[in-house]
C-alpha cells in the first residue's frame, strides 16, 4: 500500500482540521485504511502464521534446479533510503546452460506491528516483481512469493544489478522488520526436450521465446526510492528516453502499476460534482475511473485499465489473514504489443515513452519494460506504421443524488488499434494490435453517505494478428474481466468510533487463445474471492473485528489444470481443497459458467503455416 509517513500525517491532519464539516459523517475520509492493534490474544509459543496468495503452481521441467541465493536482508528503517543492491551473475555451473524455467522466490518473515508496504524488485532497472508485504502479527508471520521470470531470460544471462526497494518505517509503535531471502531457481531443460523454448507455451510473454533485449523504462539509480515513476496527478506525464538496435522485428511494452494514498481505492472515489454540491473537503474525488496511458514520442500507443488489487491492509485488514487479496503478492503486469510502431523507432535515434494516468490523484507508481526481439540474420530491419485508431475515451456519468445520498453510474469504453509492417529475415510481416476496453461502475450512497455500494466491471480484450502477404503467422487473443463489488456500511458509534460491515467480491478472469506454428494454445482462469468483515474502529485503529474469506481458483491450460477452493475466518483455514482435474471444456457459448462472457469462438482461430524464426520462431 505503501502507507508512507506523510499519508499517515495527512490522515491525522484531516481529522483534526475538519471535525465539524459535513464530511465528518463520511468515514470514507479514512481511505478504507485502518490499523489493526487488537487481535485474538495469541497463545504462548504460537508458531508464525503462514500467509499466502492463491495461485497455480509454476510448471517446471523435471530437472534438478540450481538455486542462487542472491539476497538476504533485514528491511528495518528503509523509507526513502536507497534500494538494497546485489550483484547478479548468471549461473555458470548448472549442467546444461539451457534453462526451461527460471523461478524467482521471495521468502520473508516479520513479527510485531507494521503496515503493509509496497515493494519492487528490479534487475538492471527492469522490474521483475511488484508486490506488497503481509501485515505481521505479534506471534510472527511467514510468506513466500514465487514467480516465473523465464520471460526475462536474456536479461538473466548477463551480469546485472539487482535492486529491491521496500520503504519500511520503524519506531516505538511500528516494530515490524521484514526479514527477506531472495533465491532464483534455474531449471535446466529436460534432455529429450529437443523442442527447446524458454517460454514453453507461455502466452504471458506474448508468443514464442523470450525477447533478446529488455530495456528499462524506469528511473535510474542512484535513488532514495523505488525505480518506479511517481504519477501525482492527471496532468503529470513521466517519460524515459531510449534507443533500440536497428535490427528489431518485434516489440512489447510490459507495464507495472500500483496505486497508493489518495488513489489506493480509486474505484470508490466520489464524482467531483457530488463533492462540490455537498461542499465536501478532504474527501477523495475525480470519480472512480482511471486509465494508464502509454505514449511513444507523444503519440498514444496503448492503455492499461488496471485490476483493483487490494493490499493486505486494505478495506478491512482482517479479510486478508492468512489468504491475501488477488494479485497483492504478485501484482499483474500488462503487455502492450507495439510492433506496429517499430518502423518509427528503427532510425537509430532516441525515442521517448511517456506514462500518465487519467483522473489520477497522488500517487501512482508506474514503470515499464520494453521487450525487443532482434533479427539474427540482418543488421537492419525496416518498418512502417500503416494506420492507427486511437479514439478518445467515451465517458458517461449519470448521477442522481440529493445531499449525501444518491446513485452514480460511470461508463467508459475505448478501442485502441495500430497496424504496421516490419521487414526482416522473417519476411514482411504486418501486425495489427488492438485493445478494447469497457468499464462500468455503479455507486450507491445511503445513510448520509455512510453506506457505499460499488459494483465495478472492467472488460479488457487484447488481440495481436501477424500476417505475411500470403499467410497468417500468429494470433493472440486475451479476454480479461476484472470485477469488484463492495457493500460497505459504517455506523457512527459516537466517541470517534464507528462500526464497519463489509461484503466484498473480487474477481480476476482471463481467457487466452494463441495460434502460431506451435499450434493452438488455450487457457482460462477464473479467480474469485468473497469476503465478509466486521470491525469496530476508533480513530483509525481497529479495536475488534472479524474477517472471513472464501476463494475459488480454477485454471484450465493445455498441459495442466489446477483448482483450489479455500476459506478462512478469524485467522483459521476452514477448508482447503485442491485438484488437478480439468473442468470439462465445453466449446460452446454457455460453457464457462460465468454467463455469456465466457464464450469460446465457434470458429477456431487460424492455424499458422510453418514459420521458422531464428530463435525458435516468433
Ligand atoms: C477468533 O478466534 C479466537 C481464538 O483464536 C477467539 O478467542 C475469538 O473469540 C474468535 N473471534 C470471533 C469473533 O469468533
Ligand atoms: C534466510 O536464509 C538464511 C540462511 O539460509 C536463514 O538462516 C534465514 O532463516 C532465512 N530467512 C528467511 C526469512 O527465510
Ligand atoms: C501535477 O504534477 C506535476 C508533476 O509533479 C506538477 O508539476 C504539477 O504542478 C501538478 N499539477 C497540478 C494541477 O497539481
Ligand atoms: C455549499 O456552500 C454554498 C455557498 O457557501 C451554500 O450556498 C450551500 O448551501 C452549501 N451547500 C451545502 C449542501 O452545504
Ligand atoms: C432519483 O432518485 C430519486 C430518489 O431515489 C427517485 O425518486 C427519482 O426517480 C430518481 N430520478 C431519476 C431520474 O432516476
Ligand atoms: C471482447 O470480445 C468479446 C468477444 O468478441 C465481445 O463480446 C466483447 O464485447 C468484447 N469486449 C469489449 C470490451 O470490446
Ligand atoms: C459495456 O458495458 C455495458 C454495461 O456495463 C454494456 O451494456 C455494453 O454492451 C458493453 N459493451 C461492450 C462492447 O462490451
Ligand atoms: C470515549 O473515549 C475516551 C478516550 O478513549 C474514553 O476515556 C471514554 O470513556 C469514552 N467514552 C465513552 C462514552 O465510551
Ligand atoms: C454480507 O454477507 C453476509 C454473510 O455472507 C450475509 O449474511 C449478508 O446478507 C451480506 N450482506 C449484504 C448487504 O450483502
Ligand atoms: C467450495 O467448498 C465449499 C465447502 O465445502 C462448497 O460449499 C462450495 O460449493 C465449493 N465451491 C466450489 C466451486 O466447488
């Protein structure tokens, strides 16, 4: 979350400055940010609690991995101190030097009292993990985050500096020091693996094997902070200049995003007209819609409508113990295929990527990685942008309110698309990259604004089609649905105390379809969390409360499936069921049980003709 010092002060100053204003009724001025001081009295000798995010295991080759313990560090008072650095050397003694999988592992313990802290891990300035710490208990906690970092293969084969920024604060009250080990596991390819590809069937990285070059679109060291850019408001654009080799034939921009302080709960921020009509001060505005906009040399090239990650102290901290919120331990990054624009960057000159956030309030942490594929058989490729369709946002706000109560419907949609060709030793390939977004947010305020209901859905379709004049080379389609529902009822109990009742649903669904010379690859994920929480809050301290969470996670892939159904209440796991059986795949409209949205194409995406790239094909 990053609840750095100054926002803490802001919180106190808000409540000091305006005890009599009409916003005093709105407990939402507390930013859904509370701090836990009391919890069930721990028994003596209680072992540390293991916190976890529900996710599928990483598929690894059946080979013995080499492990590389690259960092051990105690993150005590690290706020606004330089990131912790370590020298990274590629493994040299690991049997085969071809790795089928590379897995990053963060293992941490903490004990005492502490806020959740956002952190980032960079290798050579390229971000490889954005995450949030778990909030400790007096008896201690432990948690592990594992991430498949095979897509950063080329970077991992060269000497680099590893940088970790975790801005923690220690004083007499906040005693939690984060003890951290970082280990990287290298899995050699299986011997019979003649079809060696670093990113086996991994659509996360787009298609085919990893990029030959990954350029950081982040801030340079030295810094007393993370390498991310900080976007402070809606007119703030942060940018970075870069140059690419003149023999590139493909480019993907991977964007990392997290939102904090006044925009930590952007999806619940009030429309400005509601704030103005009620003369509210000190409440969070600009409405509930945000869009991260990416530009190249001043021209919009793509966008990210982010998933509503809730950090481990967010909304009701008791909900996230020990099952943490979707994405909170491994925030999603978002890929934008910018190959159609490569032609504008192949001149050997400096170019500039810009990052901004529509409607932003202080503060967004954003950076990006530019993944570049190079033509081994030529020194120069050429390309041309053929067309671009970057229609402006279509935003509609329908509101009906009287005083502090009312209803607001915010709907936004946008389609961004670019087409361009690149001529390399692979031929003249035309790529069309399209992003389609649809957003709706229903917000209801009742009881003088103390009851808030939010129902938000983001639909996010991406597609990339690559063709030669005579044939199709590949296609990738991804359909995402991010859903957020919350019923939040605050009741004033007098004496600066209020009770809070929360019901929450968080959903992350994605379906991916890829077709190339490797064949057809289809995967789907349905990840759903429900939570119910109660708490009594005095000032911003949780005096008592209870949180319960139920989660179902279903992944169906080409090679394996994973299902988990787990629930916790009051720090205890109630049930936890796992299975590897695949749900029956129904090639029909109604198949995926989530209504019409989970359609499958009735027509199979085209299968590409055989196409031999220089590094296992593109
Ligand atoms: C939560 O569990 C503790 C024991 O660990 C118990 O003392 C407490 O009453 C429980 N709270 C609720 C609300 O059930
Ligand atoms: C980190 O690794 C060291 C050495 O293996 C070990 O003593 C320590 O307990 C580990 N700490 C965590 C948090 O895993
Ligand atoms: C927005 O942020 C930029 C960058 O920090 C700053 O220069 C500018 O004054 C801010 N604009 C507003 C309206 O606050
Ligand atoms: C807001 O302030 C204006 C001007 O001071 C006043 O006319 C209006 O009644 C106020 N509205 C509310 C809801 O307090
Ligand atoms: C606005 O809300 C009021 C009170 O709920 C309702 O009576 C009225 O019909 C609504 N108006 C519109 C245009 O929806
Ligand atoms: C995403 O694609 C599906 C299937 O083509 C379509 O029904 C849906 O409207 C698309 N969503 C957006 C936001 O365009
Ligand atoms: C966008 O969402 C609205 C309602 O939320 C729906 O009516 C509309 O059909 C959607 N559009 C697309 C293209 O999916
Ligand atoms: C209000 O809070 C104060 C300070 O926490 C406490 O001393 C007092 O007893 C409380 N009053 C009531 C009526 O709860
Ligand atoms: C909240 O969840 C609880 C437990 O599932 C349920 O009893 C209650 O009706 C829900 N309340 C709302 C407003 O959805
Ligand atoms: C998860 O387990 C609970 C408790 O056994 C059960 O009620 C629920 O139906 C299960 N959900 C799914 C999707 O299997």
